C-alpha cells in the first residue's frame, strides 16, 4: 500500500495537472455554445493544440521542474517532496511566476480568435491559486496534491457546465470522466494521508482552495 501511495503521488504530481487539464478539455467532446465552431475547444485545429501543448508543457511543467531541481542541487531546499513548510516559499513563488508568465503570453500575445475564455480563465485560475497557496503557506502547510487534483476536477466540471449552457436539451457532457476525476482526486488525497505527508485539515484546505478557485474562475470566466 505504501508503494502504491508513493507511485500515485509521483504519477499525479501537481506540476502535471495543468497539462492534464489541457488534454482533457481539448479531447473530451463538447458542443460549441454558439454557431462559432471554435467555441468548443474540442474542435480546435490539431496544429493549434500542438502549439499550446508545447507552450503549456514548457512553461507550466518543464521550467518549474528544472527550477525546483536547481534549488535542490544548490541546497535551497532539503527535499524534492518539500515536506518542510518553511522551504516551500521559494518553489511556490517560482511556480506562480511561470503561471503568470504563461497567462500574460496567452492573454496578450496569442491570436484573439483562438483565445478561448476557458483557456484564459484556466491560466488566470492557476495564477490566483498560486498566490493563495503562497499566502497560506506563510502560516499553514497545505496539500498541493489536493489543490492540483481537485483543481482539475473543478476545471472539468465548470468547463463542461458552460459548454451546455445554451443547449438545454443536451445532456450534461462527460459526466463519467468528471466523476472519475473527483474520485481520483480523493484517492490521491487519501494516498497523501496514508503516507503521513499531510494531516486531514491540510488535505481539506487544499481541496477547498483548488476546487473553489478553479471552478469559480472557469465557470464565470474570470480574468483580467
């Protein structure tokens, strides 16, 4: 059981969740909300999806990962698992900085006709989540695995709700995947509890911050 919990923690690492979210909203079938076909990310051209995967992959995963590794090699942090709350400040700041950089690039440099509100609000939600986690970490330890996994669940629920808002007779899209994501987030959080990496209160705090922030940003398309 301990090995399984460790494997789950690595496979569903928090840095991977934004890219996994992008994959889900690109490839899960949804209806356009209007007559404009690109109102659904499912119908985006393949070459556009590929470019976004590269941008998101480098800025949201690879760059933060390399930065954290450099901190570890330079003994700025004692462990890649960031068990000590006092050592989490710099890594959280760096990750949030990359989220902000990605948001600015997409919001102001990406072609407007391909700037889907769900993508902009997803990136804005990542920035807000990063800032909130950074502030909370000054006083309390919080489960980043819970933040990331339940943030993914909030993203999928909000996006699919929005895609059906103009089609009352169309059933709620991708319910099995959304439910599976929520269950998976629960399993990941349970694994963190089993490993004694977090207390129940730290897990619950992560759940609220991750799900609440991402759901609100994507559901109501909040961004600057």
